[in-house]
C-alpha cells in the first residue's frame, strides 16, 4: 500500500497512474474535496478572486482528460476547481482519498513509512510501503523582513483574496511575479494609489498573439539551438510589446527564459498610463513612510509582499528528502538517489510544462515501482541513473538566475525528453513481460 499526500492536480495524477497499474494506495487531503491550490475554500489555497491560469488550457490540461471546449482559453480558478472534481469523479478516485485529514508526521519505521494523521481531532498511525509527497510548492509564503519599522498593514500575496480590500488605500506592492502583476492590476481600480517596488527587471509576455494563446505558438521552434531561440523569441516579443522601460519598468539584465516570464500585458498598460508607479528597492521604513534606494520616499497604508513561496514539507525530516540547499536534490526532481520508496511529486517548474508533464512524472514513478518489483532491466538502469546523475541539472544550457525559486526549474524540452526515454524503456519491458506471460 502506498500513501499519497495531497489531492491537487499532482496528487490526482499520481493516484490515476497507480490505479492504472493496480498498485494499491490511500490518499490524504487536508481539505474536504480535491483541487488543492485551485479550490479557494481549501485552508492551504492561496487563490484570489480574479485568479486565472497563466498558461492556456490546451498546453496545461491532462492529455487523458481534456478540458471542455466551452472553458476559457485561460480558465478562471473556479473552472479549474470543477475540472479537477470532474477528473476525480470520472476516474473514480474519490473513494481512494481520506478528506479533512491532516498529515502530521512521516517517519521511517524499518522498511516501511509510518504516517501519523489527524481527522476530527483524532490521530491515527498507519504504515505504508512507499510515500508520494504531492502537497504542492505554493503554500508557504516567503516573507522577507522589511528594513525599519512600518506602522501600516503588511500582508503577503497569499493572503490577498479580493480587490475590495484596497478601497481608498495607498498601496505598495513588493515584487512583480505573475501574482504581483495580477494584484497590481486589480488594485488600480480600487486603491487611492498603487506603487510597485522592484529590485530587478522582468520579461513580459502577452497572453494572446494574433488571437491565439502565446504558448500555442512557435511549436516548430523547439529544435532551435538555445541562443537562436532566445534571440528569435526575444525579438518577436520586443516587436509586439516593446521593452519594459518603454512603460517605466526596469529592463531585465538577463536573457529571456533565464527566469520565469510574466504573462501580463495589462500591467504594462497601467504602468504606461501612470496608474502604477514603479519604485526602486526599499531602503528603509519609518511609520508609514517608505524610503527607496534612489532617495525617493512615499507614504503607504498597505504593503503587499508578492515575494513568492518557500518549499514546505513540515511533516518530514529534510534529511530524508536529500535536502541540503534551496531544494531537495533529486533525479528528474522526483526520484530520491538512494531511496526507492519516497517520491517528491510536482516539485518541477518550467515555462509551458503544464499538468501533463507532472502526469508523465507520476507515470514514471508508478512504472518504476512496478518494474522494480518485476526485476526489469529498465528499472535497474533507472535506479543506477538516479544515484549517479543526482547533480544533473536539466536546464538545456539556460543560465537560470541563482534564486531559490529557480532551484527546481528545468527546461521543458530537455526534461520531457529524458522523462520520455525512461518511460518508454519501462513500458517496453512491461509489454515484453506481459507477452511472455501470455
């Protein structure tokens, strides 16, 4: 019996792939339903009222379960909540999950894993052959300490739910990832003023080009060498939207795809119209006055830290995850180098990766478990690879920024190629075994 922690898209795809191979499992979900991050009612969700998917539905959906045609190209979070509920019902996954159940501890117990859970105030201890951690990467806020003493209100973007909270306030947003950009766009319609403090520049991409989602274009470029693709795509984007500095934003000092781009042209619109004033990095806070690195200052009622998230698995010892730096060191971001019973699912990010790549990751893990039991050569080869290639960074030669959030970032094409090679080898051995048995 295997344990799955979390019933978001990663947990559901893990459950589906174990189900396909007839491997028994039990899932644990802290909320009362599936959907994870995309269910705004979940206690661990950081969803806000206006949130939409930042990649298009056709590049994000599970291949086995496409989204309905009437769903928007960039679905609202309520549509995605419904999508995951439909997925769980269609594949009859609900009976395999225990809801309203919090995982308190995951510990080694001989050759098994001992999991302590709590439901309705009662704790229960059970043992499992293996564990899949599927509880996501966007739950634990990264809250850097502000310099000085700010007397106004400070929140993290994870606490933001509705733009009504900005009514009549002077707002400062720190950071400009996709959430920070969304929140700034929301705030301009309610706040008295909206400023944004940035310590670096960002690459901005429009969501639509010629009426089509931008991530559905350029499929034929996948074979282009990295420098040429960066140049071609960067030139096209510059021709379409210009440079960030044209709108009063700082230009990035790194090339396209070396950090996650921001898919939001509305922020450029509002910055260009003066609705959002761009500020330098914060130097000091005193009362409601915030001073910036260029010597300017302004007063604010509310600071929103759009400063991202930290990996957070509080129920298990970091040492068990081979975690020494910014992120666990795992092969293909999911396979422990020396443990064949503990798997970190969904801890992978890339431009355009989508849920299907995470489903393929789950397929790899399920096949690996099955083929290890069968003693297949492909499983033994993967077992050796994950031990020997632990430091391998599937970055495709891109010089990713040295940031904690980029520690588990990969290049989509390279990652998918290595993943597919292992999956095909495992499948080939499984087919051969089935034919021999027949």
